[in-house]
C-alpha cells in the first residue's frame, strides 16, 4: 500500500507539472522558454536516458521489469503515453513507440541520482553547483510547488527539481516541449 502512495505522489507531481500552468501568473512552459540553455544531452537518472526503449536489455538487466501503473486506464483516452514503475523509478512511455519520454525518482528513493550525482534530500544549492546558474524557477505557493529546472533548448530536454525547505524532494527528466500530449476535453 505504501508503494501505491508513493506512486500516487509522483504521479501527482508529474500531473501538476503538466496541468498547473493556469495556477500561476507565469506558467512553467513560459519559465522554461525564458531560461538560458544548459547542455543536458548526456543526462540520465540511474543510467536511464530519454529515448531508450522500455524493452532495452540493459535497462531490464539493471532495473528489472517495470510494471504498468494501475492509474493508466483512467487516462488512456486523454494522453499519448502510459506510466510504468518499479520501487525506485516511474517513467512515462510513448504508447506507440515504447520510447521513454519522462523519468522520475519516487519518494523515499535516496539511491537514484542524476548523471551529476544529485539525489533526493540534497540541498538545492548542490543542484545549482552541479548544473549552473541558467535555471528557471516555477513556484505555485497555493499548491506549495517550488521547482528549479534546466532546459536544453537544442535537444528539447528538461531536468527539474522540486524542493521544499532547501532540499530536493523530486527529480524529473523529460522532453521539454510537445512530446507528452494531453488531449483537450
């Protein structure tokens, strides 16, 4: 039951990133577009890179099989991807190509890290030391969402860190624009 709670929290984090644009004077995509570019081409979380196939042998050997999230059925008609997870990672997978579109670190996972060693619980200052000053900021105080992130405009990549009280609470690596689609209802 605890794992479902963790999955639910990360799913909410991902959904909030995509859906909260109207909750702030500046939406997250505008903040991302304004940020100076940071090279994220070689970025990964636990050696999982965007664009890999969920069926990649190296991925399965290192992380085991990922299970389809039980919440997919509810959103199947509204989006072009499904979510898969194990005890450490949640991923959004393009339904047609099986390509990894987004990777997130699940709550209480203090072992998974970015390519530069950033894990949950580290001070946000370490993120800035590792990735530089060209970050965007997105805050939604009503929903207590505080994010800094980096955008690679050339490769359409985005690496974001949600934080609270100066510590990293969530990590997400995904395509910056237009890969994960929600249909307008």
